C-alpha cells in the first residue's frame, strides 16, 4: 500500500520540484538589429548643403578631387558606406566608392566619400539624391 501511495506522490513531488527550481535569467543580448535593406528599396543619401572653400552642394570642386563628396551623420553612427559600395548619382550615374574617411564636425560626423569618377556639383550635390545599391 505504501508503495502505491509513493508511486502516486512521487510524480507530484517531482513536478513541484521542477516548478520551484530557480533558473538563471536569460543572457543579455545585443540590441535588436534593423532588418537588412531590401533590394527593392535602396538607401538614399544627400550630400551636405555646403557651398564654399572648394565645395559646392557638398561636392568637391578642387582640381584632382572632383570625385569627392561628403554628408553628415549623428555620432556614434558608423559610415553607411565602404570601399566597393555602389552609388547612383542624379547626373553622373553609377559609381563605386574608392575611399571613405570621417572627421568630427561640431556635433556631427562628416563622412567623406571618394568615388571612381568625376562628379558634377550642380547635378550630383545637394539637394539631389544619391542612391546606395
């Protein structure tokens, strides 16, 4: 009789022990990452709205640096481009990123992009969109 009562009570005790067991909290994970950019809707940049000192509409007018433009991002954001990224300019069309540099500019970060072709400051600079593919 005691054996039957033990068989009846034992599963209940095991269940209660399992429910009362202390589990460690789940490990902290990094913040959720935004979904990957869809191929059907590429990102769009716009050169900084700056004209003066060898720039017009954020595009360099300096001889020998006519494939250079820049835009601003909020810190601590990483530059959204890297060497090899493909861009499509409003007037000059497709180009490849050759070099990316950045520097603090007030409360923002200036991201300087050198592409593999000359750019037209009036047709490719601010306010014209630059599509990232």
